[in-house]
C-alpha cells in the first residue's frame, strides 16, 4: 500500500481488487488480475543442483545490496528511525517501510556496511519512538490504536499523516521487522536487552482480534479509521496477507482464531496461469512480502499438502508466469522480453504528470499484474519484481537485474540502486526514450536487499525460525514438515 507523491490518493490493496481510496470516496476499482491459461508456456526447468551465480553476478549482487542498504541507512532519521515512504523529498514515513528498514540494518551488520553497535543504536531509537508514540481512538495526534499503527506517520512527530488508515497489513510488516530485530540482537548488553524488551512489548500490545472483519469473522479487516470505522474489505484470496494472519494467529496476547487460516485459504484462486496451476495473484509483491521473513520451503499447510506443493514453489510458478506474460506481451508494450519483465505494485509515468489528452492508458502508483485483464498492465516495469524473486528464480532474475542496470545505466540505477520503475512506451517528449522514475520506494527497496540475502545465505529466514511466536503461528495454522518439523522435534527432545 502506498500513496501518490501529491498525496491525493492512496492504494488500498485486497486479494480481490485494488481500490484508490481518498477519505470516504472510492476513486476507482481494478478487477483482480486472473492470468490467462497458456498451454504452450514452459514451466520452470528442473534444476539438478542449486543455481550458483557466476563471479560477475556475485560482484553485481554485492554492489546492489550495498547500494540498496544505503537507502535505508541514509534515508531513515537516526533520531526517530521513521523511514520515509519514499525518497527523495518526502517527510511522510510508512510503518511498513520501518519494518523493512529494521531488517535491513541486520543485513548491514552481516555484510560489514555498519557495525553491530551502530545498527543496535539505530534499532533501539526506532523501537523507542514506536513505543512512546501516543496511541488512542482520536483522529489526530496519535500514531495508532490498540497496538496497531497508522499506515503513514509524520516522520518528525511520529503521529498519523494524511488521514491514513489504521492498517493491519502495514502493522504486520512493521512487526516482522521488530521480531527479526529481537532474534538478532541476542547479547546481554543494555542496548540489546532493551531491543528485546521493546520488541516483545510492541508485538504483544497489538490487539489483532479487535481487527476482525465486522461481517466475516474470523477473517481480518484491512483496516480502520476514526472517521469511518472498519474498512469493509477483508483479507481474503491470496496476497501478502499471509504474513498478517500468521503473526496474528501466533500472538501470545491477542491471537485470532486459527480457523481464520482455513477461511483464508478457502478463498484462494488455484488456476493455470502461463504454465502449471498455482495460487494466483497478479502483482508479484503478493508472492514475495511474506517470504522476506518466513522460509516456506518444504513446509505445508493442509491446502498446499492437498496440492502437493508449498508456498515457495508457488512463488516460483508465479515468477515464471509473470515473466512468460511479459515475453508474450499481449499489450504490445515497448521493450518487454526475456530480460525486461516484472509487473508489480510500483510508481508509474503519471506521477505528478499529465499527458494533456484527458484520457490515458498509463497510471501513477498502481498494482500492475500479469493476467488476462489488459488494464492491469500499462507497460511499466519495476526492478523490485525481479529483485524480490531472486530466491525463487535466480537463473532468470539475476540476469534480468544485471541487464536492466547495464542497459539503462543511471536513468534507472543510481546512488541507492534501482529507482522504482520505468516505462519505455510512455511518450516522453525529450527524445522518445520513455519514462524513468526518480524516486526510491522503501517497500520496493526492501525486497530487493532482503530477498537477495535470503538467496545467498538464508539469513533473514533463519532469524525468524528462532521466534517462538512465529513458529506457533505456523503450527496453529496447520503447517507441518520441513524445518518446522525439525524444530518441533528438537524442542520435544530438549531437557525440561
């Protein structure tokens, strides 16, 4: 979820649709992208051994991770830690961005970009800001209510910005970063003890059960505002809400009914889409965000067990389907191909611009997806789509990222890595070379940095495997097997 730079509208994402939301007024509705069946599309080739990047690719990944990390470190105010939603030029923080930032600091330590002490101090300052920020039902002057946070906060004062919604998913993304920080900072000095204490307090304060859908309990509502009450859209279908449900089910203080997981999976679309059948969702972010923190390789809930699959394999299929759609290019957009693909939620060419014609196929920030609905694709490619897919399909994602940097240079790759998006079909007036964004979006930078790290070392995944509340959420939702089964067995075998 994000907003246009001019603040006129916000995206409210759901599994069934994407609504442009401005206060109580719905500005537009985009049907869910349901990818068309392509009987000729080839599935991902079976790999006898794990993909191993070449030395040149390893050097590129080193550079990309370092530059992307700098975005979070430089853009996040050291005093408050409230990472801007986008940069440059924004004084609005998104709490999801803070969740990605907290996790990025840990990668920074492991990669030698900053010291452990520097990262711990920045993390503690951030958690103190979040804990001390006022909460309550008032419309102004508070950061959240019942432990949940408003989507956007004023980065200087830490209170609600832009009449944004109290967001269940953005709170979950924030808490994923909070819990990852707790797992990493495990030493006994005062700073790291304080990080663990505040992490527990923040997560345990969230009253997930309060956010039940008013009409469809035990599903969760997308959010709430003091002006309008609960948003009358639930988390259903398939999308990044998987993380939300697992954190809410695993809560030690305010858990939701584990039956919510069965209700959630019951609404999945299982379809053939540019290859083998899988649970579909057009924009790739829905197949990536939950996987930033949770290792779904080899663990299965009852739904995936019935399909002889798992959520990691599902994201592999989704990545290849997205790429196959772009190669087929039914909209005939400029540039699409084997090394130029990746549709997801991102900025677009109408950010602060107008074509002067009164109507246009192009959009500003929007959830683009691969599917049969041509309105879900306006020719805009976002590097985060391939970047966040590196663990799922490194053999195509890494060459794509290298091609984008080498082909477009500093039009697309700058001080902090990739800017958010580009569109070669947009009628640029300066020479017909298309539109290239000049903004970095935190929620798109995060998956690039963190998913590359998961591919290379499994670092973030391994951290949250240590968290008892996350593993409890998985078990209560019915997950078994793989590393989760090994951890349960190890726990049972340990002396009491």
